C-alpha cells in the first residue's frame, strides 16, 4: 500500500463524511433560520423554542435520508475492505 493510496482513502473518507452529513446540516440550518425569523418577528425570546423544531426536523430528515446515508457508508467501507484484501493478501 503506497502513500498515495492512503491519502486517497483518507480524502474519500472526508468527502463521504461531508456528503453524508450535508442533508441533515442543511435541514437544521433552514429550520433554525426559520425559527429565528419567527422569534424576531414575534419577539418571543424563549431559548428552548429553537431546539425542538430542529430536533424534530433532523429526526424526520434522518428517517428520509437514512437509507441513502447508510448505502454511502457501506459502499465506502466495502471499497476499503476490498482494497485492503487486494494489497495485503
């Protein structure tokens, strides 16, 4: 296993991590922005109001995007294991 291969695996790992976390982060960002706008317009300054809608939205997004996220992670893990078997064995 060469240094370039290790760097390539690490680079793809970072890419997969960003790709898998992006939908949930975007959902949390949009919901947080909408709740903040709602709080600013109604002048409700309750701190816990911002967390409950974000938690619910992220859980719904996790149910919706979960299979895709799992497929991406399993595919990446299978690629790593197949490359290790090829270069070690």
